[in-house]
C-alpha cells in the first residue's frame, strides 16, 4: 500500500496495512526553513518558497505532511484585519479586528484574489505537480468560529453568546461562507485532503451546549461542502464536545493530548477516524526520541487511526522527533494471530475493569 | 474488514464492549449503556451569593454579567446609605467570585466570565472606590509574552485575580520586556503574571526574568497559558500556574497577612 492510499483509506475509515503517520496540522520547523532556504515570514507570501517549505517534512523526515498555509490568519487578513507578520519561529497573527458587528461585514466578491490567498492556491498547484503521486496534498482552512473571532475580536464575539446570540449566528454564518469558498478553491487548485482548524471553538472556551448551538450547524455545513476527505481539528480539552463532533460529518477528528484517546474512541466509535495525539510541546518539542516512540505506541494501542502530533508543531521541534514518529508507525506491529488477539482482548477487558 | 490492530479490534470494538459489559454488571442493568458524558451538576449560584439584600442582588447582577443592572443596583444601594467599600467587597467582588467558582467547576464558561468582569468594572466605577478597595491585598501586573497577541486567557486570569481582591494592572498583549521592567519599577507590584499561548513566544519570560535579575529586582513571576508548563518554569525561578485558581492560591500565599 502506498503512503497516499494508506492515509486516505485511514481517513475514510477503510482497510489499511498499518497505521499511517500523518500530521494534518502544520509541521514545518526552523531546521526545515534553513534547509529549504525558505524562512518565515517570507515563506508566507511567496508561492515558490511556501511550496518548497511545505515539501520539507516529506523530504527530510518522510512525514507525508504538506499542510499550507502555515498560519490561521489567512482568512482574517483577506477580510481586512491588520496582521502582525510574525518572525522566523512565530506565525503571523491578527492584531486588530476588522468589524464591530455582523452588520459591517461585507463578503468580498474577489475573496480569492485577496491577501495571501493567491499565494496558497499557487503553492498548492506546485505541490500537486511535484508530490501529488506520492502523498496527499493537504490544505488547511480556518474554521468559521475562529474566523468570526478574528474579524469581530474574540472577547467581544464570545460575549455575544450571552448578550446577542443572534449576532453570533449571523457572524458564524458569514464566516462559514468564507470557509466553504476556500475549501472549494483549495480543492480546485490541487488539495486532496483538507483540515478545518477551529481553535476558538475549544472546550476550554465553550460548553458542549454552546458548541451545539453556535458551532455545530456550521461545522456540519462545512463538512458537507466538499467531496475531499475532511479533518476537523479543535485544540484544548474538547471532551464535552465529542458527542456533537461525532455528528458533524467530518471524516476524521484531530485532537490534543488533553483528551484521552481511549475515552475519545468510546464516544466517537467508528463514526469518525481519530488523528492524534502525541503531545506537541512536552513530547515532540522537549522530549527525547524514545519518549516520542513510547507515546506514539501508546496512542496506536489506544486506538488512533492515524498517528500524529496533537497540535501544530512548535517551529523549534527537532527533526529526529518527527522522524521518530514516522518510524514508530512503520514498526508498530499489528496483532495478527488468534493468540495475540485473545491476549489483547484480555488486556482490553482489564483496562475496561479499571475504568 | 478493518485491520486487526490493537486499535482496530481491541481498542476500537472489544475494549469498548468490555467496558460496556463492566458498566452493565456494575449497574445491574440489562441494556447497553450509551456513551454519554456524565451529567454536570446544576450550577448552584444561589449558595455562593451573599445573604443580605441589596448586596445579594448586586452580586447576582455581576454574576449574570448585566452591566446596566449592576450600575443601577449599585446606585440605589448608595442612595440607601451603604458605603462604597461594602458594596464593592461584599457585593460586586462576591458576584465575580461566585462566577469564577462556577467557572472552576466547569459550570460557567468564558462568555460568562467576560461579561461578569465587564459588569464588575462598571459597578466599581459607579461606586468610585476601585483603587481604594483593591489596594487591600496588593498590586499585580499582568501581560502576555512578547509576540503573543492572544489575550483571552490573560483577561480571564485578570478578572478572577481582581475578584479575589487584588488590584490588577493590565500591561496588554505582546509586551516588550523593557516596558515590563519599567512598569515593575513604577508600580512595585506584589507579583508579575505572564501568559503565553504560543510556544515560540514563551522565551520572552526568560528574557524578562533575566532583566529583572540584572536590575536586582526580586519579584515573584507567575507564568501560565497553553505554552507553559512546570518544566519550563524551572529554567528560571518562575512559578507555574495551571489555571486562574492556581494563580490566586499562589498570590494568597505571597500575601503577608494571609
């Protein structure tokens, strides 16, 4: 089975020969920028450099990730937010909201020509041309709730949940149009898989009920919009959101180590593939190779369908730790004989008893 | 057929079933238990509010995050002759305290906290005694790391620390270490709080800490946020706080009269 097929099959819940390692969130590091001579922030706005850098995880570590853009501010910038351009190890971020309320929001007709969106589209074409046969070309879109938070100001926007719920619905609906338009454009320009990253809808900020009311309909809408396999990523502790996420219609869910894999599996079942969830800071950034391997095996044991880091890698992450993740997935042996299965079943039973 | 991985068969199906079987045995039920999240206890706001009127209704307005209602409740209490200090400490702050307690138990969420802090500040302004009242436990400075523009976590901590009776001076987001040193010299705070969500920005805390040391300023430096952990804090003499509650505990420990 080749890398591309394996990942897409695992994403859609199908047959695979082994669990693939694939980081759908951004996984480029400072070392890669040096090798590719494509440092941030330059690589955010030059299609050649962006594509070159996005190919680095595959070229240097065999981690088949090509996720672009590298930041979450692409959409906000196109909608008129002022950005801080960031540095070599810091992504651009939104400085100021663009609008005071949903009434000010104007959906631009030329969205795809605004800001750095053309850069990303061109980079996707380059990546598709060079790597399209080997690995899935993955693109990242910011989720509607996060876009709304950016353009209206997070604190302001979150407070509307209590004061003006109708504003929240209007804003997220507008933002959702942006998300959907980008999804369509990315697919048209060569993206084969998509990740919708919506950190502002995290369980650290919202309760399950709020998620259901203000985020769920728009996630569902986004998931229904494209024929490409789609991953949802939400940071933080999202335990209370899981029963709702199960119903969104996304093909896979990528989550942080704050949510236990086995607990997530019990809630999500086979309805949605699990991607995760080696700790990005404590393990990938600060840990040794052995620690990465150990945690990777635990994740696979507990039931992830695709082995990944729980969230975007820090740009200072050592290459050997990313490599360790790839090797762990390659070496992880599946239980094959009935004996082994019975033993593992017993283990599962024992763990169930503990819980 | 799906692969027979541990995740494929044990983690995914059998383990799930095994867990269910155990639950059924435990509960003595015959039907499978669905995967539902434990029901949270209903928030008990009533029990956290002060007992006497009108302080109770002032606190309730703050907890409900109602800015205008808080203002008018404070006004009428002042007309009734209750002094501003009592209104602030026994009314406004108790309301904020109640909502932060609910937040710690995951019975209230960020929207509630943000609104309550707005109401708190409005009420404080109304009784015109904000500074006097909040001097009682000391001043703390709060900021996000240089380069980090995420301020929601910082705002929550600021609101909860304020609710616990400290005067919080907010230096804002992405604060240059030089400005921090100046502010520390100017306000002579009890502690400095830093929040960082992006791992690439947290090293700014080390820079600030080194600069403080160079200036011979000895001040507790509390750090927190998604990018920080205890191991990071150990690199210098920083104090790691996991959540807003921990910040308050640390501050209370620093306060000499406590």
